[in-house]
């Protein structure tokens, strides 16, 4: 353990099973679907109204606007509803409920936090900072999503979290997003689908096109191609998969920060949105964009992706492109360096790398920045979020994996003008698993996806054994002095 004094705040963010969303609950058997619908259609109007009233009495206090959620799931089932007679609203709602289920988004874990300044600092007391913390929430089936908390850092480095709502709400997904043609074609090439089928689909599209236009072009090519080959089917399928992986969403502005959740949308992330590393990125003209790199997981493979937002209400989700988009743990620097974007990454599941690009969506060349050096990081090392700019250099909070798969948190310092140069590195961990924090879904782990500096302190939120989240504060001067060998 490092000799640097660390203050652990007396708060722990633990998973809360009562925070639930509505998800479709649809049997895979078409026969079962038909049978369930048949039972609902056979009810009298009085029975349907009575059963609906009982269900609403039990569940409507657990959700915002439950009826709209049930109607949305009813509309999903319209192709299977085998009657031409108009249905009453109670019967439609009841059918929607039969194909709906609650999902506790954080019943298993609430962990791997990152923290950034809130875009709205109005009304904040002098010397304080309003923040947003993102968290990885995990529920049944180990499906991960992104939740948020808001709070205040006081001048004396105290932490005050806003009250956490009982409710959780999903965003509205843009059903007809737009795409940039050049970027789309480059990604298809990386996926191995730069062929005559993809060329035929893409050729008639403009420089910017919508999902509707893409689907229309793909359908035209599919219907006009004979014979129907495996290449045709797999290419069309991959084009649609890529389109689904780039989407936009928006939350209602009246939702509190803790009520917003980014739940998996595309097939690439069907088993989870993992370890979002948020950073407030500032351009030279003073404009700011919040970026987050995350790992999309479909149960078999991982895919690094990017989130963009300016207000934490409207979000764009985009695929990352290039040969260096590999593995987990990509973390963007908070500003350009010599005109280029810079990113930390882990290409080989062992070493920490750095790469540069003139476009935040394209990454091709990576260079090893740090290799394991101490026993506590001898299995592999990575970052714990985006580098933090200080007068002494770029502060990188790291994680190291050592004997018995024990995860510790460390730190390194990179040259401010040339971040490929490591000018300081802790020989001992800054933070290690200890006490009850060693026990959890994955024992013996401390981990973070992003820290923040406020005044003289580093605020370090961290996860304990992939279950819960705590917050620590350390003197920035003391940490930098240790990294520079002054203590």
C-alpha cells in the first residue's frame, strides 16, 4: 500500500433491486405466443378490465407512465395478433403486460465509476463543483448498462450526492438516425465486407444518409440479386448490424440524473455496455463535448464503442474505427495534443499503449507506453480512466493485476508536451482491496473508470470487487511529489 495519505468517504453506493425497467418478455416459441394471445382475446370485456385494473394497482407505482410502456410492447406483438376486430384499450394494455417483464438493472452490482464536471454549474456555491458520476449497473444475466448520479464536491473535498430516485427510465431511441457514408464504408471494410454486394448497397446513397434510405437500398439489392448467395445474406446482415450499432437517443429533460439509464440497444451490446470512461473534452475554441469509450459485449465478442453528449440528455453512440481499436480500456485525453487527439488503450491484454489521431472516431497506430514492472501489476496493466492534466504532467490512474488475480490501483505521470514519455510511476499501489471490500462478485478487485481534480485534491471513485462503489480523496501535491521522486 502507498504511503500517501488517503481519505475514504463514509458513503458506499450499493446495488438497489427495487430500481426496475420494463423489458419485452416474449417466448421464443411461436406456438406459445399464439396461445397466450388467444387467452387474452377470449376474455370478456369485463374480465379484461378487471384483470388490467388488478395488474395496474400492483405495478403502476413502480414506473413512470406504465401504460405507455405496455402499449409499446403491445405494438411489438401486432403482427402475431390474429383478429381483425378492433381491441379495447384495456385489452391492448393487458396483452402488452402479458409480453412484458420487470428487469432490476442494478440488482447484482453498481460499480466501475467515472466522474466528470456537470455541464451546468449555475448556482453552485463558490469553491464547490457539481459533478456527474457514471456507473456500470449489472442485473440478471450479467447484463450491464450505464447509470448516472449527480452531486457536489465542497471546498473541503466533501462529497454530497443528490438523492437517488426510486425510478429508472429509458431514453427515446431515434428510429431513423443518420450516417456518414465515408465512415460507414471504412468500417465495412474493417469488418471484411468490402465486396460487390456492399458496393451495390452504398453506391446510390448520398454523403449523408438515413437508416430508412440504407434499408431501402439494401432491400433493392437483395431483391435484385440472383442467385441468393451466402455472401449476399451475410453482407446485408452485417450492414444492418453496423447500422444498428450507431444510434441516437434522448432523455426527457424532466428526468433527474439518477433516473436516466443507457440500456443495451444494438445486437453488439446485447449482453452489456461495460466500463464507460467519461471525459470532458475541450476544443481550442473553448467548446466542450463529453465523450465516453465503452466496451460493447454480445456474449461472445467485445467491440470498443464511443458515446458523445453535450448535456447528458441527448446521446450519440458510434462505432470506433481503425486497426488500433482493440481490446478493452480505451481512454481519451481531455484535449488535443499538437493538434491531434490522443488515447490510452490496451492492445494485447497486458501492456498500456498510447495512440494519436486527427479524428476521434479513427485509430490506427498504437505504441506501448508502459509494461508491467512491479509484482502487483505483473499479470497486466491498464488505465483507470482518462489522463488528468496537471502542471507537472499528465496524471494517469492505472490498474494492475498481480498474483491471485488481485487488482490494485496505481498511478503514473506522463510528460505534458510528449505523453509518450513516462516521467513518474508509483512502485507501490495507491489503493488495494482490503477488509469487506475484498468480497464481491469478483473478489480482490479495486477499479475505477475515471477521476477528477478539484482544488488541491484528486477525487477517486472506485469499485470494490465488482459489486459496490466507494469514493476516496488524496492530496494531488502529495501524489505528484511521490511520482516525481520528491518524497
